[in-house]
């Protein structure tokens, strides 16, 4: 029975990490409003070592459409600008010698639809991940049945795994729906 509990624990951990990953991915999708999360994970060459931007600079919002990135060392202005250009996020950084300013352009209808598609794709990836977790867990439950676990108990556990998977799929759908609403709101 401990073996079955371990299977469920691992499956739940895996599904939770799928949700967390989706949350991070959705945070990177710009909604036309300034969002520091868009840049915090970008890698910057810090003395030759790729380092997350939020570890070499302070990323903040000065108004609804402007992000300010203030590096802790002035020598980092160039590498920060370069990493923003290379990330190809559709933003043009402006370096004034002290900070890097990024103006978020208003989204066109076409761009909104494109971002909504990206959000849906990220959601699909998360669902695929939870379904793969479910498949692996059910396979483990079937092995346990072969190794002596009662068949009706195995079937009950498979049903529990199915309902847990449906629950996570519902959470993913809610996150995508909220993000799409956010993107499409002018």
C-alpha cells in the first residue's frame, strides 16, 4: 500500500510542477502591460557566465507600459540590452547610461490572437505532461496488481488517478482562460 501512496505522491508532485511551469510560461507572455516576469528569466552574460537577469539587475515598473531595468553594475547595461534583443520578445530597450527602459507597445488585434495561441500551446504542453504522468502512474499501479495488489484495489486507484488528472486539467484550463481574457482585454 505504501508503494501505491508513493506513486500518487510522485504523480501529484509532477502535476504540480507542470502547473508551476505553466504559470512561469504564461508570465512570460506579454499582455500589453508592463510585467517584470517577462524579463526576470532572461539570461545575461555576466562576466562570461549566463546568469538570470533578475540576479544582475533590479527589474521594476515605472508605469503601466514601461519597465525599468537597473543593473547593479553599470558595465552590465550592454549585456542586458543585448540579451533583450537576442530574446526577440518584440521590445526595443533604451539605454540612457544609467538604466535600461523598455516601453511596452500597445497590442494589435493580430498580436493579441498570436499571444492567445501561445498561451493555449503552453496549456496543451502542460496537459500533455499531466497525461504522461497519469500514464506512468497507471502503469506502476498495473505492475503492483501483477505483484499481488488486489485487482479491485488497483482499479479503484486507477480511477483515483484519472480524477486527479482531470482535476489538474481543469486547473490548467482555468489558467489558460484567465490568461486569454487578460490578453484579449483592450
